[in-house]
C-alpha cells in the first residue's frame, strides 16, 4: 500500500526516510547503523512489495463476448484492467469511524451489450456473515448504527455499497449523493442472498430500496483473509433516474 507511505512510495523516497528518519515520530535515522548499500536494498525491496495496478481515478471496463463472468475465479477477469482505490474512515456523519480495518479495494469491470459486472477485492482478516442487533440499536443519519456503549453486543456483517451517479449531471457528494443529485447504490451483504438496489439523495435520510429496478446478482468468496465479490447488473440501470 504505497499510497500510505509518508514522503513518497518510490525507492528513492523510501531510502530518504531510512536515511534521515522522520522528525516528530518514533522513526529514527538508520544512517549510522545500516550501511548505505543495505538501505538501498531495503528501499527497493519495500518498493517491490507494492501493487502495480493502476493508480488512476478512472475504472476502465473491458468488453467481453458472450455472458459476463459471474464468479470471482473466472479467468476472464485477468484481462480486465485493475483500479486500486484507497479508502478512508467515515467522518462525515455520526457515528464517525476514523480507523477502518479495510483501507483499500481493487476493482475490475467488464461488460457486454446488455450487462455489466464488477469484481471487487479487499483484505479482511475476519469473515463476518452474521448480523446481531443488541437491544435494537438506534440508527443514525444515513442508517448507520450508532456506536454507543449499550450497543456493544451488536455484530455487523461484512457489507459493501457501490455508488453510481448520473453521467449527464453535476457530480454528487461521494457519500450517498446530495439533495437534487441522487445516486444509485448496490448494497451487498454477506448474510443475504440478494443485492439491494437503492436510491439516495444525501445523508439526511437512509437510502430507499428500489423495487422493480434492474436486478443485481452477486457471487462472493472469502479465502485466506480476502473477500472477492462479483456484482452483475442484468439489464439497463438508467430508468431509476427518472
């Protein structure tokens, strides 16, 4: 996760941090204890561990012949460009969470003349497929569970939302859109067989489920501390904007 490295992700940047240390932090200088050649070797090693997927901001979908893949292990995913998206804590509305356990996700997309499919992958050391409400937890804005002391028994399932905006409108807010600028949401939950298709216009109210909208299927697997999730939209997903 090179984007998390202070001062830059390239080998020269890492060598500089090892050599000079970082003032105001526990990170010391290793100039007097580690030979220069070893510092360079270590810097190049750390650089080699970083992902080489696209570090841009646009997800490029690849066209496929026939049906779109519906399982994470479909070999056709290897030909689809990958986009790595850094994630941050939710600090916009209560309950805020500064330090999330999941801090990046890799996305791929393919399409044919009718459907579109997404492959989303992220590291998660635990597989949480059970949702337990302790004493009916109070919901905050946008439907988030409030992290109060009396709700400590609440267990949250692993879940994910993908947000879509109208291509012909001004960009909405990245968290559930904004009034007058609605967004479409696909909500996957690890304990549910279906994917909820929702509409949102900001955080003042929870998203509303859109019954009768285009159907979205999912196929997920958790293995070796990593989720791999496929979301497939069967048919057009434009009419909901009307």
